[in-house]
C-alpha cells in the first residue's frame, strides 16, 4: 500500500508534513509528489521541501490513497493540474481513498465528488463544496472521502488516515507515544 501526498507551490506546510510524519510513524508507505517541474516545492510560508517524486514518475497503480494539503495558492495549483484531476476522478470511481484538508476539499467539490456527502472545508470557503452536506465537524469521513477544516486539524486528520489505513490500535498507540 502506498499513499501519495501531493505538493504544489503554496501548499500548507503543517498539513502536508504532519500527514507524512504521522503516517511514517505508523509504518505506512507514504511519498510526497510534486506536481511541478522540479522536486523542490515552496510552501505558503516559505518553507522549501524536496518531494520524493515528480507527478509523471509516480505509479498510481500502486497508490491506495491520494492526500491533498490546503494552502494558497497551493490548492489552486493542485486544482488546475489536468493529470491530477484525472487521477482524482479515477480514484473516486474506484472508491479508493481520497483525503483533503483546509482549502483542498474545493478540488473535490468542484469536480462534483462531494455531492450528497458530508464534508468540511476551511471556514468561509463552503461555496466550493458543491452539493455537499456541510457539517460542523473538524474531520469528516464520508465513505472513501476524508475532509478536514484546516491547519489546526492536521493531527486529527493524520490520525484518522492512520486509523483507516491500519487500525484503531495503531492510532491509539501513536496518540499515546506523541502525548496527544
């Protein structure tokens, strides 16, 4: 099993790095994927990260979950990538895991993937969740789709992904080890 965390210039650093860190602590195979022309990607707050792979080198047949951190303009950059849109649509059609946090649920909302599903997004951006049932929760799972509200929910979001990809016991052990 492999998880791909997608990075575009302007990504929210807390959301991307927290997910990668927590999943690796849970022994989940996770790689960062740059959708740009180079592996070096600059976050919304100027933190530069070297991605593990470029989009064109990623093997999506091996991937079980797509993860999208928010941040601006990172979310907009992800949303405009045509190859990534195709992957999101295919993952949804095949009921494979898709997870988005902060502004990134807009990608799913604008593709119509959230229609009639519970979802959340960064406060004030709800108009992008086209057809979704917007909830007050911080992290929401609706079938194979997981959404979360923002940077302050990054740890909860990451732990939810651990629970889904491993089990409740692993999640609880991590919470204990990280003093959550």
